């Protein structure tokens, strides 16, 4: 029994390192380059190169191992992306917004800024014009004179 346990321990010590990948290999720029183009299917809506807590995300970690294995086998980045799309569905591959998507965000921001400036200018002019017109009002000047007379009586 003791001999079996010792032989199993020796076997485990020699075999385990051959299956292990280090964190440096899984966090290498080559693996992260592919992982950034894939969305994590765990529900976090981030790419697989994320560093969300608890780090590492088990789903991303397993997929990075698969990416590393495919890169070691000589697959190109596009071939790896195609492989993931076949296995996990096309929605796992992240598509950047493109020219029109980026342009629409910036144009909406510019239009919003123009609207804010227009509203501020419109209401700041209206207040100044209303103040100037009210000083020339004869009815207001009559009450102003009456208020001045009453204040003089108090002194």
C-alpha cells in the first residue's frame, strides 16, 4: 500500500507540470490579442481579456487555455475566431462598431452640445431683455415713486 502511494505521488509530480500552463502564458499578448476579440459567455458582457473579480473568471480562463492550445497548434487568429464562432455561436465574436457607429455617437454628442448652448443663450437674452423693458414701464415707475416716498417717511 505504501509503495503504491509513493509511486502515485512520484507519477503525479512528473505528470502534473506537463499539463499546467503558467499565468504568464495565458496572459501573454498573443493570447490577449485573440481574447479581446471574443465576448465572455458568462454574462458579464466583457471581452475574454477582462480582469473582472473574482479574477480569473473561470469561463475566460478556460477559453484562454483553449486559445493558447490552438495557437500552439499553429492556428491563425482568424482561424481561432472561426473555431469559437462554430462552437459557441456567432455572438461570441465581438464586432467593433465601425465607422458609422463611431460617427453616430460623436454626432449625437455634438448635437447635444449645440442644443445646450442654444438653450443657455436663448434664456440668458430673454432675462436681460425683460429686465430692460420693465424699467421703462410707467406703471412700475409710479409704484417705485410711491415706495420711495413711504421709505422717506420711515426715516
